[in-house]
């Protein structure tokens, strides 16, 4: 099990700020993204967003990063207001 | 070099700052460091107002406020430094007057102009710390690039809706381009809304980071070896460790602020030359007769496929010989934020004869395009 966190407009679009997600190791961030995309909208739009940022265990990450049980994967976009 | 009067606190200052000098980790030495510090606040809006209020009250020796905008009624919901009687006044000037009434012991400078590559150098070079309280990525990249050049730390912050982001960026650890490498054209508060208290909280976090850094309190324990991005979501937050990106040309030394600022300056100058009536909204576009109008999406193919509002797709960088200006037809460019559409506009005019522009047949939509995700969440 890993924890998924959704921030800002992703959270609003999903109406969800976190969820538990079951993985089978070996598993990368990209694998989780592909599985989430299979849920259809609004995951598809969110995960296709070219501005999507990723953090694994509170450290900035790239899609090729490997995940293990208990990890936390956060999805967040840049925001620009001030 | 601190002047003689900056080496000690006056009796009045000892009294004024007593509640913070009482703190063991701050003390009189922390107060003196604040007194000797120069802070540059760029943008005196939702973030800049609260940050400036607390930094003024805390006794920063010199604060410079940069903003070319005027106070408007729709600002008052979150920029609570301002009153109804300030509407129409320049924000930097109005803020300076208000702030100085709280603390006459410090120096406050109002700079009522837009930040540009030239003044950014002058302003940043003489500051100890820069607060990014702007509402756009152009300004943030400019601040980043010049701060990297002078190795000045700066505090990035942004807000939208119920969310905020804030980070103290020390150029030696990583830079803003490492985090957000491309111009992220996303809606700002004017387009997508913000709950007033959110910039209040985030602006105060900027002030706290500033005081922590300048007084060397190190409230985070040992001096951090990486920059940290705080993601604030309502009452929850997450701290994300940031690292230098292998692809960051600025941190790799392959590019300098000059490479980026020349683009910026050229762009600013060129878009000023586009007549106002050729910068249109989506509503204006809808009024054009469809049979005489060619709509062109100048974003990348990937962006076009993900979401579009019709028309043909010619990415900005490919625009050139493959676009034939058809006589008697209107040509309308669109993109995500309005930036690339205006660049396409300029590029097309430079490729075509003068008759095109005088004929007013080229337009750019300067209004942001909201993706399905953004549409779902905008008010």
C-alpha cells in the first residue's frame, strides 16, 4: 500500500485529498500513473497535465522513480497568484 | 558595512521589540541583524501586504516596495493593509504611508514601477533578501535569474484558491528553474479566485522565513542543505525537498540571466507594438463570422491534443512558411496564457508585408485558455 496525495486543482477536480493505493513491487511512479489513468476522467486529464509535479516521500521526483510499500506519492501543480 | 547607529538598539527600539528580543534564540543580536538588513518586496498585493506589515513591525532596517499597480476595490478582500480611501493610489506609495505609521524607526522606500531586467539588477544587488510577492511566472524567473547571478536568497510564494506554495530559495542549493523548468502558464488570482485569508497566511510564512533567515534563528534545526517547498492546502501542509535538476541550464552554468533577460526584453518591447484592438478575448472571437476566420492554436501538439478550442494547430516554433495568410480572412492565434499567441502575432507580421498589419487581419487572443481540470475548479 502507498499513500497518494493530491494538491490544489487536482484535489478540487477529484474531490479527494488522499487515498491508499495498492501496488505490486517492483513498481515505478509511472506504473502508478498508468493504473490511475485506467480509471478514466478526471484522472486522465490530471495525469496528462504537462505541468504535473511529483514528490515521493516529500522529495521532488521523476516518473522513473521506484516505489515501495509505505511510500507517499504527491501530485501537485505550479500555482501562480500573489 | 553597518553604520555606527546600526550596531546597537536605541532605548525606544529595546522597548518596541522586547517581546521578540526576550526569545532566547532571537535576542538582541537577532534584532540587530534585522536592523542591519535590507529587504526587497516585489509586488504589494495579497502576499506583499501581509509580509510587509509583519516585516515592518519586526524592525527590518530597510524595506523597498515594488509595485506599479493601483489599489482597486477587488483588492480589499485580501489586501487588508489598504482602505477604501486608497482606491486609485499606487500600491507601493499607499503601503509605504500606512507602514510608516506603524514603525517610524525603519526606512521604507516605495518604487512605483514595474519590475524589469534593468531595475531588477539595481534593486536586487543592494538587498540582503528578496521576497517574491508577484502574481506571474515571468517576474519569478526574472527574480530567480538575477538572484542566481548575485547569489542572493529569495522567498518564492504563490497562492490560488485555497492553496499556497512557499520556499526560501538559496541559489547554491537549487533554483526556481530546477523546480519549474518551463513557463508554467497557469491562471492567476484575477482569473481563478483566491480566498483572502490564504495569501494572508502564505505572505506571513514569507515574513517568517525572512526573519528566520536574516536573524539566523534556524528554527528548522541545523542549517538546511536543500531548499524546501511548502505546499499549503487549507490547514494542512507538506514540505518537499528540492534538488538541483540535471537539466537546469542556469545551474549548470550553460546559460546566464543574460540569455533569459534578452528574450524577456525583446518580448516586452514587441508586444507593446501590437495594436490594442488586435488583442482580443474569446467572446470577441465568437463574434467573427466563422467562414472568414482562421483559428490557429500555437501551443505544442501535445497540449493541443490534450485540450483545444478547435482550429488548426501550428506550434509557435514551427510557425513560418507553413502558415499562408489568406487574403480577406481573419487569422486568430490562441495559446494557454496569451503569451505565445502574441509572439505568433509578431512572428507572422515580421514574415508578411506591412499590408497585413495595416489591414488588421491578424489577432491574438490574450485571455487564458482553461483546461478541463482548471475549468472544473474555477469559480
